[in-house]
């Protein structure tokens, strides 16, 4: 986790304090269920809750762990120090460390997912607002970086909205993937603990009971979770790349907001660099790099090995913190993006009408020219525009072959921009309903 | 694609013949819709269907493409050769190559997904059958490769069933992710083609119309698709790893089926190597390696660039073919897996009762010993078993501290295996309903 | 492997015919060494060479393998059919299949590396030629896609040369990494075969004897090999990205060569798309995707498992074939790249002198203005150019604060382009010697 | 970076204090060179060194950066606060931020590489010591997890030594890859700064001057660097996997050192889990996950974009810190590994002589039996051992077909273990010289 690319709410999910709080809740709820079953005395179950509002002493737990080399035992020892060793003696009964660790990890991932879902909603709101604002802002569409046909800035933003809306859906599914808990004992057989304890603990924490666990919750769930985050990251890169292209000196159809005090470069004061979206491109790589290790974590040996643990200690916090930051940064970029409609028009007109070649081609075909002939007529005039700087409409009007199929006014009609935007409302309806 | 790791049905989806067939269908359905709109003559639309049952001449299309360097134009030229240039002149009107290519690719992925879904169902059937067969086959559960507590072979198989059932669900969602088509023109504005054409084509091909496309269908869909396949691959590795461990010489709790004629090694005739599951481990890596490039494909420039294309020409066929083969191979392995219950028992008894230490520990606590004291009592006797080869129950009975808490018969009761299997039915119910 | 992205010479390395030829050579050389040691009769060793010029019958070997399910045994059986079963009885004595398979794989990789090294040299030649040609072709340097300071097209190409020269070096090292062979028996102890056999076979095939092998050659070598290829692929992407940017409609400083017959798009005849470099971007992803599986292959179980094999059957041919094709394609692109110096100048002048702001800033500091003040003076005039389309030099001349530090002629001197190119020769000397 | 998987020396390389110290050195050395050229006054160059032993105030720099949003400017401002604004006015003249940032990053990577190289040497020493100690400790070699032929524990360790020795070599090359610096200005043309400044700065910092840079040092170097680390990580996984297998309950040929106070599990006191090597397996995944993003960083736009920066802020520290920790942990594991020669013998004898089947097969062939017949004779007796628990030698002696080729004493001779270890010294000589 890099502090400069993190936000406090997500960071706090991964603090030792938060972790111990969740561990406590798992243990306390388990005691309740055990007491209800008559396995442990009700008084002991009740006593545990004395620690409910305690801020656990991280340094003290670390101190104990330095001796025991076991984090859960260290925590339980510390808990005993708080509520009394006698009161604490039934805590964790029948459970194994992983019941606590794995359930806690999933609680943290669920909370992280909730933030990411909220982030995505905010991004969607920004994209929608800007899409509607620029629904009819004409802009050249480009394939291969080359001018193709007109589109609108609103369509560009609506397309990002649709993509992020799919990501919202993926995040919701990813949340569901890891919203399970397990309190099933050393190898998942419930030998030492009744399944009803698991059900109680999970219900209290907003999780489903894992239908079948071993010592651990199966890691295909986590692989699917981080894969979903990787897709979201890739979409962030997609939007960031578009903005970086728009801000290029030669294009300049948009710019990231540039605050007054900000210095773009130590040496070139005129430069306004798309540093936020470039940064987002890098953050996307960081989010994506968790996907393969999360998948490598799936094949644990027998009922579990602990190879996944160090991976998750890293990618659990790092990937969610980075993605949270990236989504928020992108939202801010979209929200404040300075868009230059005039430059969009100027860019589109750079090639004197060539953009309408496709329409002319079609019109010639419809007027009876063969596909091959139409193509040749359009191509030869297009080349004059391209190579000699001529005006496309003028050239077409002067081409006797073209003339034999189309009148001047028919040609002019093909250069009308409204033709390209006539279905924008239809598409917006598809996207925004 | 490696022929030895492929099956004909999946391979055929990716043949040029299949591709041209789908291209034809897209063009023909588009003509129908165009004719209905009155954009092209109905007779021409009808004429296209003359090629309905034609096997397109791949070599001829390649020949034309060698000149035009454009695959869709080459195909359309060949189509014109079949149905007549005059009849063909309205084919592809208002469309762009990507309308055909992208919609076709998604049709292929959907068909591939259908096979993978069917494969997974077959695997699930095999896992379920074997799980029920070995529901009560006692086996030692292992964490960190070390004996932990007893479980059953049925639970192992049920756990793989549950994991693969989640994968079935992921594959269904992945299928849905890419079950869209687009016929929206050069930059996705429908400038030259009515949205109703797209709707008709998609409906005929069993796809949804992509709500908003550019020249291409957005690649976050494909990233999510290949990510799902990567998770399935990782689960295959998980199961394969378990079997490889079970077949180890020292463990020998199961073996891959070994056909009579098969030679395990050119030099060591006694060897029966788990080569199928080792192979599956490698195939999982191949499936997984498509995930990152599929994610890198998302950030196309503006309305599209063609960088994704070469990646997809590879991972489209290779990843689906490999996963299909792997799922089928795993199904066969599970189906015929030779399981050795006697060896399972022998392995479990290797450490003379140590497996029951957890129960004894709990019992001591419940009898009133402190957690720390109980731990010490169990640990010191366990060490005698481990280091001196003593019998755990005998040692416990001879420990005066233990005696002060538990009688001999109470101790014996803790060594009963039924204790560990009492919730197997509950778990099976959770998994199989 | 995708036929359209492959070249015959590299493909032929990976044909079954080539493989069997290499297998034969390994076996025949081993027989020679065994005969020399007196382990097998010299006549038998000699007899093996009867098959020296035989084209092995791939179909026949496949047929035998279908029964034996073991490829090396199938080959040896077929070899016996050719040279006579009696003559063949000492072939492979003391060896294990992996002695043949692993040594062969490395021979193939070495040959592939030789081609890749030759490819890279050709690319270097093209880059050097074009670099020298455009050594002084002025062009705006860009950071963040934004105009920074002038550079030359020659420097851009020289930089790619230097990068590819490092890659040449990496490929040579990668070749060395896998230029080893092993004929060390079932677990690498030479129990059944003398180390001198290994030395003889390796020497004959141009390999080093692997100092210590198990049944297989250690896979860290192959991981390093494919990692090197991944770096080369990434450099290809780097160059391809530059060209794609240069060919953008708004930039148009260069174009891929566009042959006369070629159609850029079925609908927009004026489009010349950078499809080759976009394709190279995708191919780079394919090359790179082999890196992680090759690394996952390193941790084989004990003296070997066969999980690496299916991975290598894929990435061995696919990655080398793809990279060979990509290097050759890039060489062709560089060789024929159409460069537009006039457009470079026009682009540079787009912002009326802003490109010289850095120099002015420095000059002001050197004339005694504080860094902060200089920055402000430059910034406020730059903003007038940026926002109001003013000319930078004119504005500076009219700024009384600037005037107090610099005369008009001093300002003019800062707008001289030669200032930026004065060290081009120095850099060229560093790169090309 | 996860504190529990880090060591202070490596961590300190990446502290803000270290970074500012290096920035300072770059700036101060640059001033010296500039003064020598007469570009700036010598007194100012000298004045800068007043800050030589200053511990820079990280909080103060952060405070300034919060306003300027530019880290290098913030640092320079703070430097001005220390040495006086007037004295500081020529600092950084002609340079761009990346001259400082990139050169600093490479200094940090070089220092990190030095530690990793030292780590690897320590690991090599441990491996060598243990290899020599167990040179003749007989152990069964396994392929596919199945017993193959005898080898020795020394050979296993020697093989890891050879692999890590190759890694040492890779790390040295990786160090060389990134041991370059650049002080070449905004786009690498040295327009505002003489190449001799770069040479001076680099020489002082132990770097080579980058032959041709843009604004940044080319990222193929860093890709190669992290790829090398990924290979080292994979080798760590390889060794860790071997130990995990050896510690399995059923194998128990070795155990990680288990300190007295350490608790293996909260519930099962007899368990000694290979948690260190499992952890190393996970750490290897973390090291490896940096490879692809580092490769994605290569293709920066034009003379640079800043997408690589966030990636490197993460993988720079995280990957080197993790690998340093992993190498040290592995060294400790190897150093203290508890090896059980008796268990090795017991495991080898588990299948009553089957391990010698290969030798018998060869002997039969040499005695004149055909390869096919020999195979059948060995196989049928081997199956009796495998399936009925018979003794291999006894069965062979009782087989009349075998008898017709070999006497009892000839058979017995084939069961001598010395046969397998006769070349151990040769191999050790190859590895250790």
C-alpha cells in the first residue's frame, strides 16, 4: 500500500484494530451460540462481551505473538487479560485459528467491496451527468487513432457509463462470492463444534455459512473476487487512456482540471500534463497484478496449506485500497474534466470532408453503381483531399463519374452532421433507461 | 492449440468453415432486416439465402485476401461469386467489418461456453457419484501436509463438487457476459444502419444487442469471460493437486486409472505416475495465462484499435479448447479414480492416536483444567508418541495429571472416529441439497 | 500458433520431423559414446546411423504411440523398424525419456534463439539506417503526450536501436541459459550411464552438459529464457506504440507503408490505419503471457513432475514463432516507414513558441531573477499563448518585467532550434560508436 | 510492503530519508560539474554541500508538496530553506525532475541488488555446507511423486546450489541492467545541460551514464530487472516445495527447525507444520507478480508518460523487500533444516526392492533378452511386489525366464546401492569445482 494512493476509510478496514475487533466479534458470537447449545456456561459467554467497546492493544498482542509466534493465540491471551482468564477459558472452544482468520478476512473483503461499490456508483453519477451534458457535442470518432465518422462526446461518456455499470454488477457478484464465513474446525468436519455455531456467527456478521469448508474457506472465491477487481482496473485504464489521448497537444479535446497553485513541470510552465489519468493507468496495472497470484492461491494442499496467507496479507489491503483510490480519482477527473467542443469541431474538419466518404460510398451504391466502382470513385477523390489538401465535396462535385449518379444537392445532403447523431437518443435510452 | 490437448467439437467452433458460416448468417439476417425496412430490395435479401447450405471455400477466400489484405472483403467477394455479384450488391450495406467480426467472435465464445458448461455438468456428475460412493470412507485430513483430524474421502469430493458448482455458475455468467452482438456501423452511431437491424441479427443468433458499442463490442466483457475461465482452470489445478498428492508413493490413497497396454516409464515398469493430473496442472497454467492479455485488451484507443485481435485469435480458440479438454480429462480421472480405503486407514494410524489430541485437549478443558495446563498435558504425551514411537492413548492413561481429570473410559471415548463423521450428512445436504 | 503470424523457418524447428531428427541424433551420438566405452557393441552403434538421412514417418510414430501412450518408446519402436530390431536393441540403453526430450527441447530453443538473434540484428540494421537518415530531422519531444522540447526523429530511432541492442544482448544470454543438455538417467545420478556419454552428446549438439540435472534439466533456465523474450516483446510494444501515435490523424508525423492494392477499410477509403503496429502491440501481449507460466514451471516436485510439459508444448513453439514474426514485421515497418518531416515542423510550431519556455526560464534565472519570479514571468506569458493564441516571443518582448532582465535579441536567441540539437552527434556516438 | 516480511536494511533503502539523501547527492554533484563548466558560480556549488550531513525533514517536504503538488520542487524548496535561497538558486539548473527521480530510483535498485546478491551468497553458503554434510545420505529419487531410483540428499542440495548460483549470476546481470543514471534534461537532448554533468554525477554514484535517454531512463532495463527477481522467486518456490514435500507426515525426511517456545497449532500440539516454506511459496508469488507490470511499463508514450511511476513506487520497495526477506528466511531454513536419514532409508525400502527394477531390466537386455521380453519379465514380477506385497529379489530369483538369463548372485549385485552413488563425486566436482 502506498500512502499517497490511499484513502482513510478503506485503509481503516485493514488496520490491526479493525481486525482484532472482527476477531472479537467472531469469538463472542461463537460463545453465544455455544452457550445456547449448553456447551459452555452462559455466564462465560456473557462475560466476553465486556470487551465489546474495548480498543484492543495492538502493541500488547504483538508482544505476546513475539513469544507464541501465533497471532490468534496472542490475541486470545490478550482478551483473557481484559475479561479475566477465568471468564475467558471457554473462548475459541472447538474452533481453529482459521475459523477466525478466514471469516475475518471475508468480512474485511465484504466491507472493502461495499466501499468499491459505493465508489463505482459515484463514478457512474459523474459519468451520467457529463454524458447528458455533452450528449450532442459533436466529435470525430476514431478507429486506429484515425478519423472515422462523427460521434458525440456524450456517446463516449455513455459508453464508459455502460462499462462501469457492468463493473458495478461484477463488484456486486464479487462481494457475494466472498460473503461467506466458516466456523467448522480443524478440517471442516464440525467434529468439535456444532454447525449451528457457524450459522449464528455468519448470520450476525452478514455472511452466508460456507456450505463446505476444510480448515479454510475455498480460495476459488477469492480468485474470482480479485479477478473482478482486475476487470474494473482494466476499465479504469480504458477511460484513462481515452482522456490521455484527448489531452494530447495535437488533439486537445479535453483536459484534466488544473488547479491554480499546481505546477505542471519544474521547467516548462506551459505544460498541463494528464498526470492523473497516467497515474490511473499505472494503478490499473497494480490492481491487475493481484489476479494471477490470487488464482495461484486456489490449489492449496489437502485441507489447507498457508501459502495463500502472505499473498493475501499483501493483495487484500493493497488491491482494494488502490482500486478505491483509483475509482475516486477517476470520479474526480470525470467530474471536473474540461471539455473543448470547439477543438472537437476543429479536429473533425481537419480533413475537409473526408469524414463523409462512407456516406457518399453508400449513396453511390444505392444510386446503382457497383460496390467496386463506388469504392474507386470515392477513393480517388479522397486521395486528392489527403494528398493535395483539396476539399472533398468540391472534388466529388467535379468528378464526372460521380455526377452521373448524384446531383450536387444530393452530395451536399451527405455532408450533414445530423445524419450521424440521429440515433443518439436511442442509444442513451438503452444505456440510461 | 496443441492437437493432443483438444477435442473435435470445440475445435470445430474455431474452424474457418464455422467462422464463414456465422459471417454468412450475420450478413443474411442483416439483409432481411434491411429489406423489411425497405433499405434494400427484398429479392436481394432473399437471394443471399441461396448460400445457406454452401460450404464456403476457405482456400478461395484466402486467395482473395492475399490481394485485398482484408478478410471480410475477401469473404464478401467470395459470397458474390456464389450468389452472383448483382444479387450480392446490397450485402453488408451500412455495416462495418467489425459488426461481422465481433458478433461472430461472441457467437463462437457463446458456443464454446455452452460446451464448457456441459463439460462442467459432466464433471459435477462424476464428482457427485464418487462423493456419495465414498461419503463414509474415513481418511485423515491434512493441513500443511501434516495429519490433522479425520475426515472422509466423500467430503473431499463433495468439496470439489461445491467448488465446481460455483464454477458452473461462473461459466454461466461468463456466457452471459459475451452473449451480445453489435451491428452499429463504423463508430457505433447507427448512422448508416438502423438499430432494428442489430436487434434482428442478434435475436436470430441468440444474442442481446450490445446497448452501446463503438466500432467494436467493449472488451471488458471478454476480460471478464477469460477471467472466469482462469478461475475454472485454477480449480482444476486444485483437484489435480489433491490427486497427485494422494498418488504419491508414500501416501497411495488413490491412483489414476492405469490401462493395461499403457507403459508408465520406459525404464521403471513398477511406476504408475499421476501423469494425467500433472498434465492438468500444466493445462491450468495455460488457461490462466490468457487472463492478463484479455485484461490488457480492454483499453483500446478511442472507438477501437486492433491490438486485441491477434490476442483473441490465439486465446479465443486456445483457451477454450484447452479448458474443454482439461474438464473432460478431469471428469475421466474422477470417474475412474482408483481409491484405496485401506491405505487411508493405514496412513491415519501411522502416528498411534496423535490424531485425537485435539479432542483430548478439549475434554481436559471441559473437565476443569486451564487451557494452558491442558495444552501442556497433551503436548508432553504427544511428544513421546512423536519422538519415541509410544502409543498416545497408553501414555495419556499413564499420566497422573491427566488421570486427575479423566478416567480411562473417558479417554477411550475420545478416540472414537464416529465423532469426526457425525456431521457428514449435514454437510452433504448443504452441498447436494 | 496462428499461421498468419508465423514464418516457415521458425515453424519448421517445431515440426515433428525436426523433433524426431533431433531425437535420432541424441540417440545415435549416445550409442557412439556407449560403444567407445565398450558398453554396447560398436557395430550396433554404427548401424543406428543408417537412419541418418531418413525422414521419420510421423504418422507411423503416432500410430504406435496410440497403443503405447509413450512418445519416446513409440519413436524407438519406429527406429527399430527402420534399422532392424536386432541392430536397434542397444539404442537408448541406460537413458530415460527425458534425456531425449529435454535435450531436444533445448536444441530447439537454441535454434529458435539463433533465429531471434538474427531477426534482432536485421531490426537493428533497419533502425540504424533510418536513425542516420533522420538524425537531424527536427521533431517536438513530448512528455505526457504534451509538447516539451525539440528533439530529432533520429534520436527517437537511435533510442529504439539502443533498446533493441540491449535486447540482442538479452537474447544471447537467454540462448546461453538454455544451451545445455542432459543424459543423466532416471534421477540424474548417471547410475546407468557414464557422464562421458552426456558430454559427447552435448558436444556434438553444440550444448554444454548440464552440471547437475535430475530427470530433467532445471526449469529456472527456461523461466529466464521466456522472461527475456517477454522483455523483447515489451520493447516491440514500445516501438509500435510510438509509431501508432505518430500515425494518428492529428499528428501524422509518420505512416506505415501502404501498398497500392491494400484496402484500409471496407467503408472509409481515406483511412490508412497503423494496423501493423497495432498488431505488434497485440503480439507483444502474446509473447509476454508465456512468462508467468514459465516461472510457474520451475517448482517441479522432487526429481521432476510433468506439469511443465503441456505448458512448454504450447509456449515453446508459440512464443518463439510469434516473436520471430513480430521482429520481422517490425523490421519491415521500420524499413518502409513513411516519415513526414514537414508535419513534424508544423506540429512543433502549433503553439507559437511555447516550446522555448524552458530556455527563457533558465535565461531569466541566469540573468539574476529568482527562480520563483522567473517562473511567474514565463508562466503568465505562456498562458496568453495557450489561452488567447498569442505569439510567445512577441508577448515576452512586451513584458516589462522580462525586459528588465533580457533584451529582444537575447530573447530571440533563446528561440533557436540548433540549441536543442547540438549534442545529437554526441548521443549518436554513444549509441552507434 | 508487509512489515512482518521485511528486514530493516532493505527497508531503509526505500525510506523518504534515503531518497532525499540521494536526491541531494545528485543535485550537489550536478552543481559541482556545472561549476567546473563555468555554468554556475563555484561558490554556489560549494554551498550546496552544507546540507551534506543534514537529515532532511520529511514532514516539511510533504507540507510543501501539499501546495506545489510536485515532489522535486518541494524538496528543492526545502533545500533552499537549509542552505539559503540565494545559495540554492543554481541548484537543479538545466535539469528536469526525472533526472533526479530516475537516477535516484536506479541508485536504490542497485543498492537493493547488492543486498540481494549478498543474501544469495549466504544462501549458497548454507546450501553448500548442507550438501557436503549429506553428500552420501541415501534417499529415494522421485519422479511424478513416485519412487524412481536412489539418489542422495547431497545431490538434492547441490542441485539447489547450482540453481541459486545461476540466480546469483542473474542478479549480478540485473544489477548491471539498472546501474545507469541520466541527467539529460527535458527530452534527453542535453539542450540545457552538458553531457559531462551526467557523466560526473553517474561516476560519483557508481553508475554508467545512460547512452540515450528521453526524459526518463528506458524501462526495458527495469523490466529485465524485475524479471530476474521473478526467476529467483520461482527458484525459492522450487526449494520450498521440496522441503514441504519432505516434511509431509507420510514422508518425514526433513523438518523445518522448530523452536521450543513455538506453538504449531492452537489445537493440535503434535503438529509441526512447514509454515516457513509454505510462506516462502506465497512470497514467491508476490515477487513474481511484479514481472508483468514491469513489462507493461516499457511502452511509455513518446519521450515519457508517468504511468510507470505508481507501479514502481509499489514494486520497487515491495518486491526487493519481499525477496530479501525470502532469501534470508530460506537461508535460515536450510541452515537449520532437520534431516532424517533413517526415514529416508525406511521410505526407500517401502516397496521391497522395486527401486532396482530398472537395473534388472538393463541387465536382462545385456544378457541377450530382447527389450520387449526383458520389460515383460521385470513388469510381471514388479506387479507381484506392488499388488501382493512380495519381495522383488525373491520373486525374480523364482522366475524361470529370468533365471535363464541371470544367476542369483548376478541378480543380487543389481540390488547394490553403491551403484547409484558412484558418480556423486563427479557431480559435486561439476557443481562446487
